[in-house]
C-alpha cells in the first residue's frame, strides 16, 4: 500500500465511525481507535487542545467530560469544526464548539453531573493537525459530587472498560509527573486489560511541576513500568496560562524550550513534546488500522451479506397482509421443528465445535451425570448394619429367630429404593432445562413475534411417570431375578473382598479415559502443572504429554476415593481430589491429589469415568466416635451372621434395581418427554397455535422488529 493509501486509512475509519453513529449502532464491529484515559486533572483536555491549537473543551471542577467525545482531527486548508448531531453547520468560533459540547452533554445526561456512554462526534478540520481520531473519556474519580450517584466511580470505570477492553483499541494513558507513577489510575486500568503493555501509549504531563531536584527520566526512558510503545512527555499550559488566554502556539514553543534546556530531558528532546506525540499517534493509529483492516473488512463483508439477506426478506413484506402472516407462521413452525430435531438427534450441518449442545448434553446427563448421582447415594456402614439388626429384631418380636427373616430384607431394600427418587427427579430437571435451552435456541427466529414464541415454550411433565418406575420397583421385590444372589450365596459370600473392577477381555487392561488435567500443588511445592492422564480399570497414570513416552507416575486404584474441593478465590479452575481410604500418601508426600479442570462439566465427566473404574465418592458424613449414638449395641454371633446375609442380599438387589433404573430412565424420558415434544411440534403445534387465538395477534411484530425492518429497508432505498 502506498503513502497515499496510508494517509486515507484514518479518514476511512472516520467515515465508518460516522456511519455507525448515525444509525445508532456499531454493527458489532470494533473499529481501530485511540481512547484517552486518565484521572481528573491529569491534563487530558490540555493535550487534546494542544493538538488542535484551540481552546474548545469544557473546563471546570469535578467531572467535566461526562460523555465520550469522538474527536476526529482532519488535516485541511480551512479551519472549522462540525458535529455529527448537527450536520451541515460549520463552527468557526471554537467558543461555540465548547458551548455545543456542554449543551449536547446536558441534553442526554442532565445538568446534575451524571454520565452517559452515548458518544458525541466532533470533527475538527485544520491545517495545524495531522489525521488522527481519539476518544476522550471521562476522568476517573473516587468521590461523588453534587447530585452524582454514589457509585459514580464504578460507572466511569465500566464506561472506560467498554472501550479499552477491545483488542482494536489503543490506550493513551495520561499521567501527571507530580504523582507516583505506581499509583497512576490510567496505567492501573490499562494494565488490567493490556497486561503486557502492547496497546498502551504512556503520556506524562506536568513535567514542569515536579519537585526541584527530581525528574521523570527513568519513566520517559521506559525503564520504570515499561510499555511496548513507550512514554512521551508533554508540558501543557498552567491554569494561570489558560485563564489568561495564553496562545497555544506560544505554549508549544515554551514546551520545546523546556525539553531542550532541561538537563534531565535534553537527550530525549526530539522524542518529547506535543508535536512529536501527535505525529507518533498518527503513525501508530495508521499502522494499527492497517494491521486490523483485513479482519475488519472480512467481518464487514460477512455482516453486509447477512444484512442483504435480511433486507431481501423484508423487501416485499407488508405488515397488514394476512396471507403473508399465515405463510410466515407456517414456515416458522416448520423450521422450528426441523431445528429442534437436528439439535436433539444430531446433524452434519452447522455443527457446534465450541461446546456441547442439545442432544449431546442430554446424552451426557443420561450416561455420566445420572449414574454419578446414583452412586452418590452412599450410606454409613455402621448405621446401615444397625438398621438391619433393628429390622431383624423387630420382625422376630419377643422370639429369638433361628433363621434370617425375608421381611427384614424387604423393609431395608424398599428404604434404599425410595432413596433413588431424588437423583431421578434431579435427572429430569436437568433434561428439562436442556430441552428448554434447546427450544429457546430454536425459537430465536420467533423472537420477532413475542406471543408466538411464548406459545411454543411449554414444559413437559414427566416426573410422575419416573416416580411410577420407583413405585413399580417398590411394589414387588423379585427375589427370583436371575442376577439375584439368593440366601444361600449371601451366607457364603466374603464381605471383605474388594469390589470387582471392570476387567477387559483377553487379559488386556481396559483404558477408560485419557485427557489433560492439572495437578494442583501449593506454590511452595512448585505450583500447578498440567499432565496427560490415562485412567484404566487398574490404575491412574500421568505423562508429560499425549505421546505417553515419559511417564511421571502410576497410581493403583485400590482403596482410592473421590472428594469435592472448593475452588480457590483466585482460581479459574474447577477441582476434585482423590485420596486413600487407609490414610496413606497418594503421591509423594501428599495425602490427596487435587486435579483441576477448566469447567464443572469436565469435573463431572471425569468423576463419571472414575466411577466406571470403581473409584467412588467419599461419604458425606464423617465417621466420628464422639458423634456416635450413646445406645451402642453388640450383636451375638447368630444375629451378626443374619445381618451379614441381609447386607449382601440388599447389595445384590439394589445393584439390580440401579441397573434397571439406569436403563429405563433414558428410555422413559425419551419416550414421554423428548419424542412427545417432537411429535407435538411436527403434528400438533400448528393446529394448537391456530386454535389458541387470533393469528394476526400471534404474528404481530415486536416494536424493535418493526423498527429494524423500517431501518433496513430505508438503508437500501436509493
């Protein structure tokens, strides 16, 4: 691109800025720009006026800049100013420019020192300026003045962040030299959004007001709090000079003399001062626009195509045409049905590669979240055995029973089955929420017709049906089930054998899951590190990377359990832990290994994988001898054997019930809720909408949609 083309870049962005401002939107485009930030009385206004060579900005105590001022400087032979809100009027008297800024500010914010993020667009044409666009933002403050809201500090901060968080925005951080640079409001907020200092340009004002014998040489040489784009020092007019109407050209000459004569800045004189700052900003903004222009152009073309498509839809639209409303209603309902089915059943087109959605999320609930919730129903072994012994004794009554009573088994089993209701209902709630989210995503196109969208969002009721499954299990305890161990086997079973792990065929170790996890270790011990983890039916191993060549550690799964860990105050990771039930160190000198994921969904998914490997969550209650009931009991050998037998029977039968529920829950939800919803959408929704009321009312446009249609059509009118 030639020099002429480079010169045209800033005016090109100015035209875009004006176009977006005039239609009241940014089209979601982040235009390259320079935002000026600083504390009150930092000298921002003086810097901008020195650029223009005229006094034109409001001055006074407190917050003077109360709306963003988009200041476009245009190199031009004639000198004048014009506002976007009063186009066509050229201001040649810059006192009138100041009055107009004050009046336009008050028009939106009122006269009570309130603020607004709606910008004022001002273009200044002059032979004394270089092409440059800056956004002057309100000065940061900590104290509310007059009628200002008490949270004015946070309001201003939020407004500043709206602009400077965008990667396309350069930050001009203005700091007075007579304050501690480490406490600079401008540099603090700039560092938050630009921690590496890549987008920040430092401006140091009031160098002439520093205490005698001190200077800002280290700052200006970029040695203290360095920025990639460096610092530039300027000397503005004093308040006395401003009140005395000192000519800005004389002030610029005095500034030049100050840098050339000051022993601390003499060697930097050519890189200091307002003219150099203006030239630097012109170059940096031009380069910044050049760098961001390809992406900006691509995004603009994409939005233009989208807008043209939208305009095409509106072109022949007549709001009062009933036939068109009927056709639109039919098309929308049909499209809604197609979109809903694709999101639930899966589709090859428009696949979301960022996150799980629709049917994939429901599948995760079925096969990861729900089994995990079932396994979380853990009981205290001592208390459980106590309940069994009480049940046996109560069945025998005054007699001493010689045989294990099946009524005690049935009572305990039913009590355990009832506990399944809570995780089942929780599963339904999760699926319903996902269905609602899916429906809402599919009804985005119905957002233009509020009443139509409201009619399509009906939640199905399936909880009664799921609870019926539990009641069915309670109604008949089938001790003839082929998987039930029976009384004879229960009496012979060794209760101390570890739970069988999932063993693969042909003697190979079954790999259950692989993936990246972070081991959270305290800073004192080296901090957190990310490794490639491999979970099998026998062990948990981690490696340097996914090539699995350099193994760091292998941890056998025997006696391991899971526990939840609260996320740290500063941590963005979600954490869970594994520990040894026999109080042994799990890894080096750690009693538990804390593993961190990027999201809670990842944590739940890993927990489900550990369940498949036989590693279960710890019990919620803490075993503590001091909290045990005072009526502790001892059992005679015969009763002990009967308790052990029923314990094994219950374990076997609950395993059968869990397996059945895990199988039937997804089927029931699919049949009674998801498939019914699909059938309703495809076969009954349209008839339901027609019978529910006036179609004209249903297809009534929202006010926003009508306004958008009018604006889109107006934009394309020649």
